[in-house]
């Protein structure tokens, strides 16, 4: 079955510390992978996406993610977080270019001063 | 901002009523998808419209229906509302035919069924 698993429902981290949000997807020949951020009472904003090519993808707000085909993972990282990064983060996958987006259940990132 | 606008932003309905939610897609986008996001969960795909036809549907009952208009805007209709329909409803527009690999989301409509 097509699915996305976000292994952590909540990740607390201190300000200026590094963070990694984990994501695994069910394997397929081709996938398109995304990370979206959702601030309170708002819609979804695209952070970054992997379509093909380089496995290290850089996005907005200093985030980056690495596509690992052998481990079917697409973990999101940031070397130093800020209070403003407090939000819900969703990993998502498309199995073809015109298909639906399948979302994970989300990871709530909370930043402690 | 993405250029995708949804209306209304908030809505309260009574169980059994019907509701219509609206979405204006981003300029140049011809595909609209609707998602339901229950509290504490990730968005779930309801259906997608392309060229005014339904082009894929998730695991939602027939009382969830939609329309797409010639200007690519869209409506989501839900009949016989149930308490579990309370959720944030998100609309996403994209441009099928060029990969369609980036969807832009609106701010959502928060529906509360009482």
C-alpha cells in the first residue's frame, strides 16, 4: 500500500540546536517527495521537494532533506532552529506526476528558548 | 501567499445540513484537489478535478461531491453532515501536464458540525 510514516509525532528541541524530522515512505519505482509546513490556523506551505537528480534537496528557511532510496527515507534537517520554526511538519509523497498527494500524520516541532 | 483562495474561512453547521465550500485556483493552474484534515492528523485526499471532470477520488462516501468550473475554480459539497465531518478542508491547485508536481494550498476552511 502507498503510505508515508512520520516516526515522531512531537519533537522538542532547544533554540539554535539542530533538528531532524524523520520520514519513511512505501517503496515504488518512482516517487516524488515533499515536506510541507503548517503554522497554526494556516494552510500548507511547501518547504522543499525531491523530483529527481541530487539526493540532497535544499528548501526555504534553511531546511534541507536527503532522499535515501535504499532506506526509503526522506528525513528533514535544519542545523540551527529558531522560535519561528515552531509548526507542524508534514512529509508527503506522490507516486506519479498527476496522482494524489499522500501525507504523513505530521510531526509537531516545538522550540524551547 | 499562494494565490489559492478559499471561502469561507470558518463555518458552523448542524448535523444533517448541507455545506458548500469554494476554492479559486492559482492563475494558470487547471487542476484542483480537495483534502480533509481532521484535528491532529495529516490531510486526506478527497478528490481531484481536471478539465471539469473528477479525476481521482479517495476513500470518501458519495455525499462528498464536487464541481470544477470553466475558470478552474471549484466547489466541494457535503450532504447530510455528520459530526466527524468537522475538519479543516484544504484546496490545492496545480498544473497538470507539466509534471503537476507542485501543488499550492489555500488557507483552508474550518468546518465545525454541531
